[in-house]
C-alpha cells in the first residue's frame, strides 16, 4: 500500500509525495527534501518530529496528511571588538545542516578553517567581544577567536567533554553565557566551566565549590552572576562590574531573576523586592529608590541604568541619568506600563521572528523572563490565528510552554515556527449514493455535515468527541481515536457506526483501518478489534487467536489482511474478496507490504516476489505474470487491476484487461517508471524524464509531468510549468478546456468521483467536471488563501489559511455545510 502526503515549507511551497507504507520516514524525508530542494526535520500535523527509523505505518501517517519540512534557519552571530568604526568584527553563520561558516577579522573569530572538521552538528553559537563558542550535538564545545577573550578553551577542554558522561543529546552543555571577554557554560549536572580572560570572569576557581545546581547565568561587561536552584547567587569576575556581591550576599535569597547592565546587576527576589550591586553609577546602587522597589514584576536594563515595572504598572528607575536612570520628567505619564524596551545593550527582552507554513511571519518582542506560552499567545495574536498550535525552535524542537524564554535558550534574532494544528477532513466513502464530511479541528473537537444517516450527524456523540487524534471512514460511518486511546463511532450502525458491542475492548487503540462496511482497530498490544458488517470484515472471531503482534492492516472493499510481526498474514471477511488466503498461506512469509484492489490483495515479499489472492478478475490471480514478478519495489491498484514497478523501472500488470490489467500495448514504453497513479479503470505511469504513459484509457504521451491525480474515469496531470492536462470521460473531469486558461501555476489537485479542484499559487481554486459536483462558482469569492482540499464522492471542502472551511458540490455528499459553518472555526 502506498499513500500520498503533502509536505510544506515555511515559505508556503509544498509538494505531494507518494510513499509506500513500509518505507522509512527517513526515505520519505529524503524524497521531500529532493522535491523541495531543502533539508530539515519532518514534522507531523501535530508538530511532532517524526522518527526517521520508523516506517510510514509505524509513524501513523495516512493519505492526505499535511507534514512540515522544518528547515533549520541560518543563525548569525558577531563579535564586537572595541569600536566597530575602527576594528572589523568577526561573523559566524550556523547553517541548517549544523556546519559553520565564518568571515571577517581573523583575530576576532572570522577564521575557523582549522576547526571545520570539528564544527559538525552545531546546535548553538555564543559570542564574546572577540571569540566564539559553539555547542555541538553531543554536548561538547568548540571555541575560536582571541585566545585571551575565550577563543582558547584548551585548559578546560577535558571538563567540556567529560560532561558527555553526565547526559546525552544536546542537554550536556545546557547553556553558554558570554561577557565581553569570557564564557561560562552550565553543564548537565548544574556545575559551571569558565574560560577566557581570567580577571573578566574566565577564571571561576575562587567560587568553583559554590557553583552547584546552577539554574541560570547572567553577564555584565566583565563579570558573571549565577542563580542556584536554592535561589542564592554566586558572582565572579571584575569586582567593579558586579563580580563581587559580598556586600549584599545575605540579601540574595529566593532570587527569581537577574538583570544586568554593562556595569552592575539587579536581582528580583521572591517577595518582589530588588537587590543591586556593582558599579554604583551604573545601577549598582539603588538605595535612593529602595523604598519604592516593592512588588517588582520586571526589570529592564540599558547600558548604565535600570527600569523596574511594579505590579500596579508604575515605573521606578535608577543608575546613570544619561542612560535612562532618571525618569522624573515623564514620571506622571508612566502609568499602567506593560513592557519596557531599552537601547544600548538592554538584554531583558528579545525579538524573535515567528513564521507560519503559509510564509506569513511576525516579529515578536518578548521579555526574557516571560513564559514561552505567553510568547506563543502573542505570536497567535500578531498572526491573527485563533487556533492552538505548537511553537518550534530553529531546530524544529517543540518549545515547552512552561519554560521562560531564557530557560528555552531563545535569543534575539531566532526564527521560530508556529505550527498550527491543521483541520483534518474525512469523507465517508462512495457507496449507495450518499456521503458526509467530518472535520477534526485544532482543539480536538469534530464537526460533521452531509447525509445524517451516513455520518453527517454526530450530535449523539458530540460530548464524547474531545481530544480526537485521528478519524477513519467506512462507506457510511466514522470512527475517531481519542487521545486516551478509546474510540467513538457514529453513522450507519450496520456499517460500523455502532461499536457498543466491542466498546470495552477498544482501549489503547493505535490505528484503525476501514473496509466499505466495517472497521478494524490495532491495539497497543498488537491485538485487533473489529466491528461493523460481518460480510465486510466486521467479524474476526474465526481468526481472533491468530491476530497477535499485528503490525499493519490493509483492506479491500469487503475484507481485511493483517501483517504480523513475523511477516505472516491473517485474513478475514468475504472469502471471494480476499478474506480467505488459505490457498496461498504457505507462500505468505516475510511479507513486506500488502496492496488491495476492490476485491483482491497482492503482497510483496522480502525477496521482491509477489503473492496474490481474492477475486481473480480483480487481480487475485497473477499466475500468467508470476515469472515476471521479481524485484518488485511498489504496487499500485485500480479497482480491478494491479501494476507493479520492478527494480529496473519496468512494469508488470494483471487483473481485468480492460481496466488496466493489460499493458501490452504500451509495454515497450514502460521504462524507468518512477510512479504510478490509478483511476477506477485505468492507470498512468510517470517516467524518469517526466513523460507519462497511460493504459486502460486512450491518451497520447505527456511530458514534464510533476503529479497525476485520478477521478473515477478521468485523470489530471500537473506539469512542471504549473499547467494541467486532463483526459478520460469528459463529463467526469476529463475535459478541462472551459477552465484551461485559468490553470496556471497549479500547486495541487484533488478529485471527487467525477470532478477535480485545483489550488493555484495565489491560493485561489479552479474546479471542473460534473457541474453538480464540481462547479465552485457559487463560492468562488470565498475561495481565497486555500491551503488544502478534501473530497467526498460528490463534493469538495477547502481549508483556508484562517482554518475556516468552504464547501461546494452536491449537498447530499457534504457540499452544503451552512448548518455547521459557525462551528467550522479552529477554536
């Protein structure tokens, strides 16, 4: 079985990627990186980093999923040696692949060629005025630049490597802080290693025994101050820059936060009072305002002064008047103050860029002691998003909302991603002529519309539909997996809408598969629970004891096939539709992947051979081509036939000869095949040169094809230049001549049973095919900034950038969502 997923970049660029269910996530990422010409981490629709070692099935990816290729942003740092008007600084750029490029003044960090082999998998760079320090993925540190200013860490190199034995991954060296001439690194065990200019903080030997359980380090120009886990403070470095706190040591208890000017420090205590030390003229002496410093919520620092916001919103300032230490001229205006920004080196707040997948972005100013959650809320407000989401750092890791900006190691200029939980649409499958939609919203709730008897009405279970993780659809019913692993079902009872008989068993559900009239759920222990129409696989009692260690389930219209951990297969459901595999059971060993047509199955074994069973005319009989089925890489299916791509890029087909099972007329053309797409009764292959070969339907060869989409009896191909070519039944989408001039810069195409809808580069939509099921003219003005389209048998639903939903097509199939339109907002 293969699936198709959409992979997006922050820029808004995206690509549809076809991948086999047993392929690794790493191979999926490689294909996405090739298609998008970018490198990065692959995230699922919830913003979680996918494990490259897992298979697509193990990662629970489904067709239609929207993934993110999170490209690590280039991060720039610069040294600041003296007066930049006369002395050139050094620059370093941390690239997306974890390597580093440097330029500028060699003596101040601009030269690192002798360290290039070590500068791999770099996670973060920090700069003093004349040197750089980089944290690697294994927690070790590489330094370069002016040796006296921190560029030489050889004296403490052993300490900076020994920390690997304390912790693995990036949490070895937890944080590096820099003053102008030295560095201080917090290790995984809470101890501290320092290097650089000794009098300026590079030598912490005098306080080394005290530096235990360090939570955070702050730096003035030539000194450091560390907050310990018990709320006490340890300082070192130049005394007149705050390196000596002995005069106030007894007061430094229950310290919550420290701010630094260039010359001094200010600490906020748990009771809201403030303690200061360092150069008196640079803010180290707050005695003149000491009585006013009560209920302090936040402090900001300029180069030589401090400003404190009190709980009531008033402001108290002290320090050098030339640097903002005297606010008396505007004191009456300083009421209900929410935030203060400082020039000349204020480091209490930072500015970060937050991006959406659409390419939209905003610069957010946030205080260092603010929570990541508050940063996320500001980003959502600035980007006009009412929905929830996850905030990711530049490495694609989900940020902890409970941490402060400082604890999250965010720095000015960082590029973050606000990964909004996508609205996920599902439609009940074609059957007796009705269909419905379900929309999984960002808050985990569900909205349904369409024919009530076929899943369009979920009011009876609406209160249960909370924290929904995934939805699966049969012909006339839906099944939702909740966060706790339980399942809620609705729709036609006989077709799986009623799971009450097995409800007690539906615990720790990992994945659900659906036939036309039944569901099968894989539990965490590898067992399986089924319900729905017995003739469609809803009754697995005869094979229940065999259903152990199930890894994957595939479904034909009326049967299921489960692959077990040992590579064997168990089947159930309608015998003539693939539910009986007894005739080939001995051959079903070391099964790698299973694919299904309407009433038959085909299994690829580990040695590249193929075993088939089920209805012969639907591809269950492959004896005529069995000798050719060697080194099979992938299988694609139409309703009544199969097509296998071999290792040499050739193709073998079998099944109903008029529905794609006979490719003899084009066999010589089927060379270097990269991908196959199928409609109900025909197949189309994209070759390595971008041309297309079709069979089961008449069509000249196409060139430079990027993607093919299929309706029931028609195809639509997106070419490399963004134009579209269609063929097949004219009334069912095979004729796009009426909209051909509009089909430019097409990004993606979705198909219903007999119509197509294309998303343009500007986010608009062009639709064609059956007028009652594909005509979007009534909602054309609403179809702006469309991100994704889903289709039922006879209708379409488009998700816009603001996560609202627009529908059109046959009302019976979900084309009219007016009754639930108010709910279709990602709350």
